[in-house]
C-alpha cells in the first residue's frame, strides 16, 4: 500500500535549494522504477547496492518531482508461547550524490523511525488486545554496515524507533518485560 509518511522542510545549511520541501513516501515506486533509481544514485567508486534490497516497500524521499533517496526497513514478529520477538532490519539506504551531506538521510531516518515505531506499537497493541499473555517482548535492531553514513542512518533510525516505542512505558502498557538489543556492525 502506498502512503505519505512525512512532509518536511530540510535544513540544508549553506546549500540553497529553490524549494526545500521534501516529501517522504512508502511504496510509490514500481520495482522497475526502484531499479532505475538505485542504479542512477550509485556512484562507481562505492559499494554497489543491489536494487532487490529495496523492492517490496521502499521508503522514498522526493525533492520537487524526483526521488532523491530511499531506504528499505523490514520488521518481523516471532511469537512463541509467552514471548514476542520483533526484528527490525535496515536492509539498505541510498541518497543521490547531489543530495548527500545535506541532512536528507537524517530526515529520512527520522521519518522512517517514527513510522516503524508506530507499526511496532500497532502490532504489540493488537497482541495485547487479543488477550494473549506475554511475559517478554524483545526488539532487536539489525544491520550490516557498508559505510559510516549507513551507520549514522541506523543510529538515527533506532533512536527514533526507541523514542517512539519507549520500552519502559511499553512494559507498563503490555504488563511484561521489554528489552531492546542491537545486532549491527561492519
């Protein structure tokens, strides 16, 4: 399902853009459009990103009428008898070369982090309302870093997800223990 995630005015420091308005969406591009964008946004001197990572639900950043960045984040829920494990994986992130170092990635990470937090909260509240007992909820953030920029994106993303779900308050709401772990690195 395609949806608008956020509308934001980017803080581009000393860079002047005629229109600093950025639109962040999810699922607006077809798989063919994703492949075209990822291939055009990758420079030859960096690790090539496989467009397959983005297919099936890419978050897109738009400036004017063009996609200038994107990321793919997945989350899975695994329930057993009384435990609920959620795995949040940053699969890939890319920003067009002309827009790098301008804060675009940070704005994208913030918007996606808030969106992922809302999706996780929705899942957990549904579980709670189903009257299914839970003793433990664990949320694990996963990523394989290819660059310092990707690591910075992951840190911003996870900060916003954690802020949005607030594990301490979530423990009280769900009446169970909640923990957050990280499985990320180079």
